[in-house]
């Protein structure tokens, strides 16, 4: 029996987040939990197919929306003060605490897409994470964009987005057909991102090194966001984790494109999704390893 149960989970400040539990059987008593973190401006529903796949293989999978997005959206984004740090330190932290408190004997695995791979670093309880798998994960520092797309992406995300946000009081991504609407703080944080996550407050990176489970990171050759440089920049913060960066190209699967979003399409169930399942279950990967970094040892 396949169950999909919509619920609400509190962020650490009490904000109610929309989430869905995916599991099989009469009740979720999992050995493993998989928390799926979205990309910026993407609804959790986008990852439902992948969550069902994990549930079919014994996981309790949890999809959830950041505050201001999808099932976690308030009536007016103009009045919502939220940034990406809030998404990690309050929202993801709340999801992580809920999972750990309700299923204390379960291993917790996190799958992060794009900014979803940054969120664990902001969370004080990230030491509870047993494995972290990230796809195209980065924090949108413009110099790391793919060179061929950099000028266009600079104009779109670092010029037009903050201008439209200033006019509307939030980013009207849905109207433009770009993304979901975004709170103004999220849009500005993206648009004016510096090279280091420490800006403007070093306290934002204080928990990254506490994540001790292994990390597997995918960089995809036709992804203009998640370039090797961008993913590597993020991985350098997870110093307590043994990190492996692997490369994927469309030609590996005899297709023309994958890009930043298609990894979670149903057509990759038998290929990429099975790869991720293999790594989550055993730590084995079949992809070409670009680089590996050991976990830092405590002094």
C-alpha cells in the first residue's frame, strides 16, 4: 500500500511548513528517512515522483516547501520577511528536528537539489544527517556560472530580478514563467550573492563543519548553475564530511540534455535514480570521480 500524507511541520520559529510523507505499508516505521530539499523557486510537488521511488524502496520520504513557496506560502509575499538563511536555519532545521524526534532510530538521508544542498549547512542539527546527496548544489555566485550562459544569467538573475523585486515587493517569478514567486529577501540574497557564504555574517557558516556523514555531489556538464567550480565552492564548507564530486554528462545516458532540473524526471528512474539509491544504501557510486576530500580530523 502506497501512502502520501500531507502534513504541516513547524519551523523553529513556529512558521507552519507544508510537507508530504511518502511511504508504503500501514504506518511509517522506516529504517531510513529521506528528506528532499527543493531548488530555489521550485515547489516540493516537483520531487513527488522521486519521493515515491524512494518510498517503494523502503524509505519514509519527506518533501516540503520553504516558507513563501507552494504549500508553505502565506497570503502576501510582500509582508513575508524571509531569506535563504531562514530556509535553512529555521525551516530545514524544523524538518530535521521533526524527523529525528519522531523516528529516533531511523537513519536520516538528505537529498538536496541546487540551493537545497546548502540548507543542511545552515541547520544546527545537521550532525543528525547520516548521508547527504546533492545535485547541482551551489549558492549562485555569478562567476561560477557556465561561461557560455554567464552574461544572460547575470542579466536575468542579478539585474532584472532585483529590479522587479524592488517594484513588486516580491519577485513575481510565476508571472514571468521563470520560477515560483519568491520573497523579496530570497530574491535579493540571490541577486547580490558574494563569493563567500560568510558575507554578511560569519555565523551563517558555523554549522557546516558539524555535518559528519559522507556527501556525494553531482555536477552535470550542461547545467549552467551547478558547474564543477560552483559545486566545489560549496563542498569546501562541509569540512566534517568525506566528500565525493562526480561528473555526469547527457552522453553518458545517450541523450541530448539534462540541465539543471531534469535529474528528477521520471525517465531517469532506472538509471540515475537507481544510482542514487545505490549510494544512499551502500555508499557505492558508478560515476566518474572528479575529486574527493576527506573529512577534517579534530585537532
